[in-house]
């Protein structure tokens, strides 16, 4: 039986000299034009851009709800299948003698910091609190909102959105890229993961288009994360007394971040992230990620000691059990609008929460996936999937149970008297500290959280800049020209600032949902391509043929 050898050489043309030396002009310039056009549109025509983006968002959330739900289910099932399949799980991302470059702690710290770190500080309090008040069970009349009987449902949905599905989206991209880069010797860029399907055609317009889609999705995905983080960072600065100029009062009386506050926050964050990006993965990003993890464990330890510990731990164990039991149903459930009050409310809830999250994780996946592949060489597929999918999900569950559980318990017991529930999403964590602690202690903890927010924001942004440049350079992980790092740092700032000006966080969310759609198709093809490639390797192994096409490293 003749088995066709895999593609082990993918030519990506890059400039040999000039300003774009080392970069693919087809990808880099096209991506810059698209992102630049979005920035100009959002800033110059805020009302028009907000209206058009809103209409497209409505169309996608209602027309592609089935697609997003089944796509995420496919990623979860594929990751577990590959990890649990004995012959596949033991395959190494690299040569047999390759060892991991980073320790398990640093690997997990960088992975978690880049993947979801910022979201923990915003949503560990806000999401359980929201679902505690309203979720599908309350809409269907099965439970009462803001009651003790609704706590378990609040955690089912919080864990659903931040659990295995989120990390499966990241893991599938990272696994695909790591497989082709470290076992085939292909460039560490998105197009390489489709080699079994498109072959040498990836050297041309098809490959350029795939990488451009990945860059734009990355910009929009990280902008979504930075948008939430910037709002909470501004709230934190206000809490520790930086100044009232950080906020303005909206027409309806609500407090919103001022343009000056957004500008100052972005200057601080992107300035730090650009400096870190210039230092590379092994220096600035690694050390900032380690600081993130230490401070994160400090805050968790604080809530474990001073928060509603028993209530939180009960939510953790019961919540994980309920979540696992709910996976088969929730993974495939779609609520379309059916003209009834309950059906339409369920569809609206799912679009605003589940479909939005699936789009967010998909938009974030090219960035986190390339980053995961970059730091995971030498690990087996089983080790990679369990480490990149299950472990971070459990970390999210602990955060939501202890931090969000404390907030819910304070409201249930009447201690908070609505101070947490009535606070804005970005303010709820700080409001909870005010309820729990005296003024001085609350100030000190708020200061720690502001520092952690800043390091998470910087880590996410600088990792994104490096990954964008890696894709633009055809997978080259080497040093990048400073002007391009500076450009993408400024571009991320302007996308976040411009879209917030155009329509607040909702405008960023809308742009992100739109940008995620084309990349979701790329990710499905990546999954199919990975199945084809691994099956081919198993066949080659069966007949004693070569399966690894890169040189053995010198590591012991």
C-alpha cells in the first residue's frame, strides 16, 4: 500500500529588504488596511458605524446560532477524542527527544494570563451575579431570580461559558499549529494547519486570506478583552482615588468612563505592553505572567480566608457536578425565536450570552492558539489537551465559586443590601470589597487588584502584538522590526478607543462577533485537517514509515 507523504515544505514569500523585511506584504499590508479602515470608520463616523455593525450583529446572532453551538461542540469532542485515544495521546509535539521549554508553572501562567486572565477579574463576580438574577431557568419559570433556589443554575451557566468549550477553541488551534510546526517543520502560522486540505495552494492567495482573517479576528478578539479590562482598570483607578475625571455622568444618570480616562488607561496599558513585546516571550511576557499568577493566587487565598468560604466551596463542588451533567444538553441546545414570549426571551438570552461567548472565544483563538503552540513544544497531545483545556477551566471554576460565591452570599444574607447587585459590571468587584472590608483594607486590596489588572492587560496585549507579527511574518518567531510592534500596539489602542467612542463596549462586542464568523470556518477546517493528518501518521507508523519530518533537537 502506497501512502502519500505529507507536505513538509510550505513556501510563504516574505520581503528580503526594506521596511517590510521578513514580513509577507500580502498579509501585513492587507491586514493593516482593514484594521485602519475600521479605526477611521469608527472614529470619523461613530453613529453610522455603530448602526451598521449593530445590524450585522443582529443578523449573525440570529442566523448563525446553530452554527456557533455545533462548532463549539465539535471542538470539545475532538479535543477529548484525541487526548483519550491511546495511540494519539502519546504523540509528542516535536521529536521524541524534545523536552518542554518552560516549566509547568510558567507554561500554565502564560497560558492562563493570555487566555482568560483579565476576564476573571471582571466576570468572576459579574457573571454569577447576573445569572443569579436571570438565566434560562428563570425565563422558563423553573426558578426564581435572586433566590437561593437559583444559585445552582447560575453556576451551571457561568461554568458553561468559561469552561471546557472556551479552552477547547484555544486548544484546537494551538494543537493544530504545534502538530504541523513541530512534527512537519511547517511555519508557525494559521495557514499551515490546513496543509492536508489545500496543499501547496496555501503559498498563494488562499493562504494569504486565511492569515489575514486570523489577524483581523485576533485584533477584534483582543480588543474585546482589552475593552472590558480598560473599563475595570478605570473603575479601579477611581476607587483608589486617582480622580473623578475618569468618569462622566451619562444622560440617564449612569456613570461611564470618560474619553480622557480611556485615553490615559490605553496609554498606560499599551505603553507597557509594547515595551514587554519588544523584550520577547522568554523575558517580559514570561515574568509578567508569573507575577500575574502569584497575585491571582494571593487574591484567591484572600477570598478563601475572608470570603464566604463554605458557600463558595459548596458552589465549586456542586457546580462542577451540575455542569458536567449539563454538558450533553447545553452543548447542543439552541433556542430559536418561535413567536412566544418565553421562546423569544430564551433566544435573546442565548444570543446575548452563549452565542456571544462562543464568538468571543473563536475570535480570541488565533491569538491564544498560536501562543499556546509557541510555548508547548515537547509536550504530548494528551498532556497538552489536559493542560490547555481541563486545568485552566478548573482554575476558572475556582475563581467563579469563591469570588462570585462571596458576592451572591453577601446579597442573599442581606449584608450587601444591593450594593453589589446594583453596581456596574466593572465596579462589582470593588463594591464587594467595600462591603467586606473597612476603608483602609478595601483600599489596599483594590490597589492589588488594579496592579493585577494592569499586568494582565499588558500580558494579553503584548502577547497579541507578538502573535500578530508572527502571523504576518509567515510564522517566523524571530525578532521583529520595532516599527511593526509599535504599529500594532497603537492599532489595538485605537481600535479599542475608537469602538468605545462609537458605541461603548457593545460596539467592540459587535465588531468581534462579526470578525469571528469567517475564522470559525477556518477553525472547523483546522479540526478536519488535524484528523486527516493524525490518521495519516498512524497509517505511516503501522507500515514503519517516517512520521516526524523535523530535525532532532540537541536537548537531552
